C-alpha cells in the first residue's frame, strides 16, 4: 500500500500527464504517421501497433535530446522506420535467410492509394523509400535524413523497389468463425456480463488499445467489459462522465451496443454498432484471440480513429470516430 510520501504514485501521475501532453502536441501528425506505418506493414493492426510504439519511442527520446526536432513529422517517420527495419531484420537474421521475411498480410486497397502494391519481396529500406517518395513526396535528401543514409543510396533503393512492384495478392477467403466467438457475440448482444466474463480464460487480458489493459476475468469484468457493452449510455448523456470528447458524442443514443461478427481479410472481427439519431454506425472494432473453448485476449480498438476508418471503409460500413484522447472526455 502506498503512503502520501511514496514517490511511485507521484511519478506515475507525472509521467501520465507528460505522456498526455506529448500526445496532445503530436496529435495532428498521427494520421500521417498511421498512414506511413500502414504502407510499411500492409496491415491496419500492425500499423496501429507500430505507430503507437513509434510515439512511445519518440516520447522517451524527446526527453533525452537537447534541441527538439526541426521537422517533427520527418522525425516521427524516422523513428517508425528504425523500428520497422529492426523488426523486419530479426526474423531474417534468426533464420539465416538472405532476404527479408515478407509481411503476413496483403493489402490490395493500398494499391489504389499509391503507385502500386508494395509486396513482401521489397526489403524494409526499399519499401520505406518508395512510400516516402510516392506517397508523401519527400525529396531524396529528406528521405535520406529520415532513413539515416545518403541521397544516392536512396536513389538506388527507389530504383530497386520500383522494379519489384507487382499486382496485388489475393485476399484470403472468409473462414467460419469458431464457436467460442459466436458464443461471445451472442452473450454480448444478450447484454449478459456474466456469460461474457465466463467465456474469458481465467488469465485473459482485455485492453482498450492505447487507453487501458486489465489482466484476469474479474478485473476485465469490473473495469473494461461494462464500458464495451454499455458505454453508449454515458456517450448519449451530456452530463455523464465519458472518455469521449463532446464533439464526437453528437446524436448518440443510449441504446445498448450491438456486436456483429464480420470477416476482415479472413479474420473474424467484432464490430460494435452504436445507435444515433441518423442511424447505426460502428464506433469500435474488437479482435479476439482464443483457444478451443475460451477467449485468451480481447483488443478493443476504440480510440484509434485512423484504424477504425481504414477497416470500416474496406468493409464498407458506416462509422464514427471517438478521437485519440480519452482523458479529454473527462469532466
């Protein structure tokens, strides 16, 4: 138990406040950062993870450097590039392969946003160079600074990378959802918190990505699952404490959230439909990891507007975003 003189809670509060201030300042750059990570990883889930990790690394680095970066966007791209290249090298070095391991997910829709689909045979540096040039129109000098190399090296990487561009791969077909996912969806729509909780593994982790994470059934039941199932009530009540800024709450109704299983690139995902005066819209997407009988991990993407828009547009369903900052919605 902490005491008033215990420095740990005070330090935690200071760090949390500093982190939130950092995110407030860098929020205008987050859509571009997500889009860059999206082209690198070719997966919305991996892009969200990479963008979040890049922001966390940038936050730590900013506290260690004397002068702030002259170009914050290019600096974030550099941080993300370094993380991406390091991660992509590890499997290759571990396996002793001469080429980089390709990304697991294909992204045919990205082809319509850039000059062509960036396939897995591009090395990480080639892919980053092509994206920075073709999508963000950076100069050779800017790309070289972002990737920590010379303009001539970038020119060579662009030449090789452009030569490898090919047609998009086929998206995997939809597979039947496992029974445990159907059971979770049914329990969710029955608004039966006990049934939903019982479907979790005792040691399951449940997170609202970028906001909170709980470990174990009872912690999830007490602090995360109720918000996922009944958060629409607070969302629709302008006087209620709610982790969503007022600008994103307009027209929301207190109707309980409706869950729907959909297939996204062959993977079952749970769409959270919220009622509004002008109709239903998806405001959250959940990925569920599982074994044969229980849910082992729940990842709810609610404060991830870039990913939410990305996935919903591909699924062609209406959506509304909730912003990035849950703390701004507090009274």
